[in-house]
């Protein structure tokens, strides 16, 4: 595994993100949607809402951000290069399939985590400053913040491996992105169900889910690496 | 980069073939290329040229046969090591259009893990006369300039074997000439070049040897060798008035093997060696009192060779030992 080759692709991806308006808009729109709705709702809550809120975990709903933000980027990552003819020159270099895929995963992971933490932090700050004090202390709980910190990278990585797996097998960018969103809906649904107490959030559930996601993320890299086939990517056959 | 001094074959290919399901891309291809040689790989569209390059570049696995690339056996396990020693410029430049020329090259310099990437990039850009455009986004460059950037990218790693796949495809004549000049310069500096093209004048101008492929290898050799191998050498004689007895004029002359009258009223004389036959024919014509207008050696182009070979369903040949 060559760190230099991995970072070459990561740096290239970052440069492309910065200069691609579509990518920037995609990264901004989803978090804004996730931020505005609960913000408006929470700021309008009276102080009396604090007691029922303290038994719920509505902020976990924001775990939808790391599940969705990187999925579009990851789904486009390989198929776009294939369509634009930039994949073949890269694959003719000494880069290994695993290095290429790791780079393709790291590139969307970093902004996804940064955006998720930033939006969450912004939400907490606004709530602390402008919501009723009782509502703020009911919503902003230590365990929920910890859950957000831990699950954000795990969900983002899951989302990325799903996206890349689809991207390596797809021949159309839009189809890959749509499939990737569909592939990530189960995780969004799970976090939403926990947020709204349909599934009871317990320490055991949190630990179990975290361990499961760590395993899935590791297996994901192996599975996607096994799916990576230079010949199929270049010729479209096999 | 110059590697003429290296021993052994830069490319050694034996009965190599690739099949995609029922479709045969190329079959039983054999040849050897020395270090420092510029080798032309000719053939019509769909002949299997690009697939051959991709196979030798470890992008796709051969279905049959064997090869060594830059001295390393062509196997899946050796993929990284082979790709480290070669460079492929695909038909489409495949540049990152939002990145500048220098950023594109920086990415590839790091993928090849070259030492002193800044110096290498500068040297590669200087080689293709693009140093002053280093900070331009590739999307703002013309097709010809993009091709030059792709060539600079291929030179970054100072490869032992440089594969150029249709490097002038879609370029206008001026851009084509520029790329030709660059390839010729690389060839003179000792870079081993495997040039696939369907432009015959390109191959004739740039290559030491050429192979003609149409799924199977049809022929291989120096362009002049191929002409000699395929076409009888002839002299074309034009006289002011028809010869009274051409049989007597051309009979028993040294180097002359036969003759016939052509449709324009001239004479086509088959010869074994024009340098021997031409003076003898001239002397004989003068002795016969003929008013000679011209005596010229018939020239066959590589295009004639190509057209002669490409349509014939001949079996694959092997390179002469």
C-alpha cells in the first residue's frame, strides 16, 4: 500500500470537488435541508416541551447527513472517470486496485465528516443560544453528542462503500447515484426510527450497531476491492 | 530515459491472443522489439491494436500465449512492476479538465512515485513545449495541446517502453506534425516506442519497423523490406516512339528478369537489382537508337503493402528468426 499514490488521488479529488459547482451544491443542499427543518421546529417549542423531549433522541435524525452527503460523490467517483476517459490513464500507472479504492473512499469521507460535524455543531450552538433553556438542555445530551461523533464516520463509510460498489459496476452516473441513495435509505430509516423512539435507543443497541458498522465498513473495502476489475472497467466486458 | 544500451528485448510476445467471449480481438501475435526501437503497429479499426496495447500494459489479461514487457513476464502478479516500467498514452488524452496542466502531471508523478516530481514535470513540459501553459486548466486547451499534455504525462516516469495508441487521432495537420516531431525526437533520444496507428505515412516516417495486424499479424519488418518482400522491383521506361523490337533490347541484360508493355505505351522491366539493371537497360536502349524520355524505378508505398495485406485472410506469421 503506497500512501503517496493514495494521497495523489485524494488530492486530485479535492481539487475537482472545489472546482465543481455541482459537487459543492450537493454537499450544501442536503445538510441545509437537515438543519432547517429541526431548527425551525425546535426554536418554536415552548419551555413546556422540555420534559417529553428529554425522553426522545431527535438529534439522531441528523445522522442522515453522513449517510447521504457522501453517497452521491462516491456513486459518481468511478463511473464518471470511466465516462470521461480519465480512468484508463490512471489504471495504467502502478496504482493497485485497493489503493485506488481507498483514495476514492477517503476523498468523500473527509468532507462528509466535516460537513456533518459542522452542521451538528451549528445546530447545537443555535439551540443553546436561541431555544428555551429547558428545550436546549433536553435536546443537547452528552450521550447523543457522543453517538453523533461515533456514528458519523461509520455511517459515512458505509454510504461510501455502497456508492463505490455501485459505481464500479455502473455505466451511467445518474443511475449510479440513484441506486446509491436507495442503497443508503435503510441506514437513514434506522437512524430516523431511533430518533423518533420507534426503536428504543439503548446503550446495548448503540454498541451493537457501532460494532456492526465497523465490521461492515471493513468488509465493505474487501468486497469492493474484490469487485474491482481493471479489464471490466476498461472494456466493459466480463 | 534513453535505453538503447539495454540488452535483451524490450517487448517479447509469443502467440499472444485475446478473446472476449465469442469475439476474437487478436490471435497468435508474435514479435520482439529491441530497446531503443520505434515500432509501428498498424491495422484498420477493430484490428486489435488497442487491445494488444492494453494486454501488454496489464490492463486486460491475455486469453492465450505469453509475453515479457520490459524484461518482466506478463502475469497478473507482475502487473504493478510492469506498469512501473512502462507508460501508455491512450487514444483519448483522458486529462482532468478542471485541473491545470501542472496539477494533472503532479497527480501522475505521485502515482509513479517519481523522485523530484517538480523537476520531472518541468522536464516533461519542456519536452513537449508546454512549459508556459503549466498553470492553464486542461479544459481550456485545444485538442492538440491536450494530446501534448498526455504525451508529457507519459514521459514523466521515464518509461522503458512507451506505448502510444493512435497519438494523432483526430488532430489537425499542424497538431499532427507537432506530435510527429515530438515522437521523432523521442525516438532519436533512444526511447523504446510502441506506436499503434492506422496512419501509414506516420508509421513510414517514424518507425524503424512495422507490423501489420488484422486480428492476426499479417507481416512484420522494415517498411522498405516489406515493399521488397511483397512487390517485384521494376523499372519503368518511357520512349518517344515505341521500340521496334523490345524483346531484343531487354533480353539477357544483367539484373533484368522480364518485361511487359504498360498501358501508357511505356515498358515495365522486372529487375532483381535496379542499381545493376538500370545502367544496362540505359546502354541497351541507346544502342538500339531509342529516344529515351525517362527511366525510373517504381516505388511502392507502405500503403501499397498495407492494402495488399490487410484484406487477405492469410494465416498469422511469425517474426523471422
